[in-house]
C-alpha cells in the first residue's frame, strides 16, 4: 500500500501551512504595479506595447468589431454551439431565480422602509486565455450581468498569436449578450477597465478569474474600482469516506489540477485504502499539485474543510446532505458520487467564478447580486413620524445632536401636501395580478338583457346541462358536525373510479383548490412557472398569488407549440397543462405528456377536468413519474359544479405535500355525500357524456355550415371565431357565451358550452339570424 500522509493536527505549524495559501508573490505584485502604472499613464499605447511584449502580437487596436463577434457565433462548430446554448440556458435558469425581490416593511403605521435594486451601468468581464480558451467563463460572467440589467457589458480576453480573440470565446460573447469586446489580457486588461484608456472606458466593477498577475491587478485597483472577488488559481478539496470509487475521486482531482501548474487539488479520506489507491492513480505529471491525506473521522475532515475554505469542495461520502449542514466556508459544494466539479464548471448552471485561496471565508460565488447594488427607500406620513418622535428625541438627546431632534419636532406645525401611506400593503404580486372574472349570475344577466330568467341559457360555464345527483338521494346528514377530514368515503370511491390506490388520491373543494394547493406546495417567490397561452386562467392566478414568475408560451395558431413548451419546461418549478385544453379544446397525446414529465425537473400538473369527454388520460404514467400529477373534477361529466369536488392523482411525495397544505374541512359533509352518490352512477354519467359528445359533433357541423370557423374540440365546448357583435346579439336573446378581451390571443372568438339538443338549436337559430357576420 502506498504511504499517505495524515492530516496534521489543528493548531500545529504543519496544519497552518496547509490551510494558509501563499499570497501573491512579491515579485508578481511589483511587476503588476509597474504594468498598472504604465497603462494609467500611457493608455492605449501601453496596452498595445504590453500586448506585443507579453502575447507576441502587435495589434492596431484592441476593440473587436461586432461583426467579428457575430461571425464567430455564426461559424462556430454546431456541436459546440449546441452545448454552449444548453449551458447558457441552465445558467440563465439558475441565475434568473437570484434576481432581487423584497417586499416593503411597514415598521409602524405610517412608516414604510424598503430596498430598491439598481444594476451597475457598465461592468468589465475578464476572461483568461493562454493555456486554453474559456467560453464557459464568458457565459458565467455575462449571463448574470444581463439578467441584472447592466446596460454595458465589456469583455477583455487576450489575443491569440493571430491577433484575434479565440473564436469560441467571441461566439460565447455573442450568445451571452456582451456589448463590447477588447483583445487584451493580463494585468493590462484590468488596468484598462479600472482606469480607462482612449478606447476602453472605465467600468464600475471588474469581474472574472485569472492567473496570479490578474489577481494581483484586481487587488491593486480595488478602491479605484470595485471587484468581485480574488479568483486566482483553481483549487479543489475532496472529502471522502471511501463510499465513492477511488478512480472517480482521482479523476476529480486531476480535472482541477489540469487548469494550471499552480492549481491545487487535495483529498482528505477517512478510508486508508481509498486514499492509497487515489495516491497511486494521480502519480505522474500532475502529482506535484495533488495532496492526499488521511483523517480518522469525518468530523476532522469537515473541520479542515472549513479552515481551508476551498474554491471547490466535493463531499464524496455516503451522507453528503448531513455533512453539508456543517460546512460554512466553500465557494461551491458538490454532493455525492455523481456530482463532479467538472459538471459545475460547464453544465449545471451554477456559477464557476468562485473565491480562491481561502477567500470563501468572506466572499461568495458570483451571482446576479454582484452586478448591482441596493439603496434604501423610506416613506413616512405625518402620523408615522409622530409615532417615532419620542424615539428620535430620546436617542438624539443622548447623543447631544439637537438638530436631529429639531428636524422631527418642527414638523408638528404647518402642513405639506402628502397623501399619506395607504395602510397595510398587499404583496407586489397581488397588486399586479389580474383577478379571475367569474361569470355573473343568471338573474343579473336576465335583468341586463331584458329577458325572463328562465330563458337564460348558460353556454359560458362548461357545465353539464343535467345535474348528476340530487339531495333527495343521499338521505339525512349530520350537518351539525364537521366533515371527516380524511374524506375516507369520497377518497375510496374516487380511487375505485380512477383505478388507483386510495393513497394516490387527494381531494379538494373543486379542482381550483387542488391547483391552489399545488402552487402553495411547490411555488415560492420568483420560482419559474410555465403554462401555455391561451389556457385556463386559474393556472396563472394561483401561481402569481404564490409569488411565481410565470412564463406563458404562446400557441402556434390555436394549438400548443410543443417544442417551445418542452424547452420552457426544462427549468420550471411547476408546469401547467390542460388536456383537453380550456378554452381551445385541443387534445394532446399521452406520449407528449410522457415526454414533458421526463424532461422537466419540476412538477408537471395536467388538468384533466374534461378527460371523460375525450377518453384520453395520462393516469397510466403516474407510477412511472413521481413529478406528474393529474387534476380532475366532478363538476363537468358528473354534473356537480355546484358541489365543488375536485381530486388529484399523484405519487406518494406529491400526495403528502398536498395533504400538508390542504385546509381542514374544505369539503363539506353535503359535498362529500353527493360526490360519493354521483360516483355510484357511473353508467348514468357515461350516458350523459355520450349525449354531450354526440351533440358536440352535431353543433360543430351546424356552426361550420353557417360559415363560422370552429376549432376541433375533445371537451364539452367549442371555440368559435365570430367577430365583434355576436356575443351581444346572443345575450339580448338570453344566450350567454364566453368571450375574450381585446389583447387576448382569442379576441374575436367565443367559447360555447355544449348544452341540450333544444338549447343548441336555439343558439344555432340565433346565430343564423345574425346577418352582419354570417355568410
């Protein structure tokens, strides 16, 4: 067995020398100072001279044209471009969730305090070159800058021997939204961005990793300009208990050591055999950069990790989540056997610009917040200031600052125009959202239309023309008692109907409560939520109430753009789909839902409120996809819209989460009894559904013969393009249809619920008399 050094005892000189990385060498610091001074004095001339001396190429100018950036992207190898686009999408997804969002705090009535976010206007990105090229670093730097809202994103990267910035780096700059590129590297690039030259205007802050000279330059200019962090030679610390194969561990060490000769890779293993095997596997060209140490227990290894404060920390152990809670200083932590740091370097979306050399004790991984700043806002009205006056008086008196006291007290007299604060303030998401527009009652419609209420026909609600059950069928109920909050009878009846176990059923007060429960359980402030447009309005509403960031994927015509929808859902916390879709009636195949569930890491919620009319359900996928949930209702096919009984089919984890957020007793004793009774008459339900489906096809044909554009539907309604005026014409005859506002993709359409044959005929006859828009 190859000998392995033991981890030194904390407090010893050997331990301190291991934990303390050498600062920038004095020789490097002095050389860097000279370079900075030269650029500060001579500007562009110094940049061009230094580039010739250090990079071996004489340039006429440092600025790279926008045309060259576009050409690099257009001619980039297709495989590399595809990989960069995937990486960019992942980085965007991770960093988009970091964007600033805070609610104001009402300290006391009449006193409101909050923070405002402002992006830095002009930022400088340094992308190293030399030994290799780093298009991945371009993405890691530029995408957060773009998301932060920076107007000018300047990138400096050293030229190659041909005088050009590496094509892959230029292509990544075009892909990520860089606005200005300069072919200059090293400490001179940092000086140009910090002090400004004739062609490189100074920036507000400098970002990016580099060699010792770049790190020394960033530290030297700090004060003249802001910097992100010391981000020098790469380093990794791997902590293992022997549960991860030694060749995997060795590969991770080599991956970071290959960055540069001064990169550092350390393994601390509590398993001597693993340590010895890894030591043997890293012998060779990189052996001088790798340290392999043994520790007696994981506690000692984790304590060392906190003292060492590595750039990359890999917890290659059996319980990485347990040990993560003990980690306080690391740039980025990789958990478990399948989390190599190399994946984070390129593909996970986490940022790979990290503090090195122990700087993670006080610096964080690069994120969107680094590209901006916050400023405080404070608003007080007269009453609020009066409430704080005693506090100001007392503290100002103690500090002997009488003018402070006077600036508050003087406002007791006189007046100034100010509306005052508006009391408790709802969350911003609530103020901005559009509430659901519930259909008005028939009595009001009858009054406004000037027709008897009995002549009003509701073609707007997608409900059944026949009730599924009556109160007389359920017998006496204990209305003086609360309902059984486990809803055992209803759950068992629904499980039998759906052909699943009772554990897979979650009931709620209508499908809308299930939707709300899903949003409560899985969506938080800023979480990405994907839905189609058009679709059921409550998807957006419950998501925005929960604080989600909604991405509405536009339809291709009236039907779902499946490719765009799949792409959008790849980073969604929650994806909503209605099948058949309300209000279009489009039916998607189960194979698409399977692809959606397979490709999305978040919850995929499929609303199957109308599945009885289509005969298509994704219920067979529930056992295979733990992220899939189906939402159903007894309102439509079972004719119980007034009872409000909904349910979901889901795996054990989603079911448990929904039960945690379901309000107690939300389904009444009456609703449960009527739901159970309705489920006993599945034959009657299917008979009613078959009549509605037949009437739907008849109505489709009759409306088409009137010259109207009718969208095919697999639900109990039809979407019809009728133009302006049709709805008002029908309303005056007591026929109520669903319309869509201006600006909606369905403006000019009306959604028509399939009713009884006689009611449908009445609708067709009214439309046939509507001459201005027919024929």
